C-alpha cells in the first residue's frame, strides 16, 4: 500500500489518531541525522514509559531494538514478509515503528495485512496531553506533525 495513503488513513473523527508515529518519526530522524531540532530520544522514551512498556524491556533495550530495525530497513528495505497490520479501514494495529522508519526513509509502498483486531489504540494528541507530556515536548511533537504529517500528498 502507498505509505502516504496509509498514514492519511490514521484519522478518527477528523483527528490524527497515531501521534505515536510522529514521535517515532522524530526519533528515526534524530538517529539518522545525528542532529535534530527535537528532543526525540527523551520524548520517545517518555512515550514508551507512559504506555507501560518498561515492564518487560529496559530503556536501553527499547532503543537498541529500534536502532536495529532502523538499520535493517535502511540497509535492506521494507521486508514484505512482515506486513503492517491494519483493520478493515486501514487503521494501524501493529507496525508503527516500521511504518515511521519507512516514511522517514522515503519508502513509497509497504505491505499491509488486514486483520480483525479486538480494538484499535487511541494515540492522538489528547493521549499525550492526558499523560502529562511537558509543554515543550507537546510543542515539538506538534511542530513535527505540522511539518511532516499534517498534509501529506
């Protein structure tokens, strides 16, 4: 599926529902360029922590795994054998790291697999506000969204 179409499918009731993609994109950009305008690592780790993910992997392991995935897609392209999982409306269910990496690298198409997930996560701007992200972090996320995600054609 065209990656821009897939990202543009992530709206629910007129609001972008996958702001976590923006945060992951920020991290990929920082990692690839070794210099970025955002505090991407801090924001990414804050998101991982607030989602309750440190119970089974440490900060270091999360970053290492993400870096390995970035390098793999950079060096080998998107692996079609591991599609992005979506529901019947193309709302993302699993694969947000790979989608953010692919988008940042300029990959045009990714494979998807339609599933019937029990629920779709809600990761819009309101989730970040409710989870007390700092105003600085919220501003950075919004800035990245406006620059790279808001109107993708």
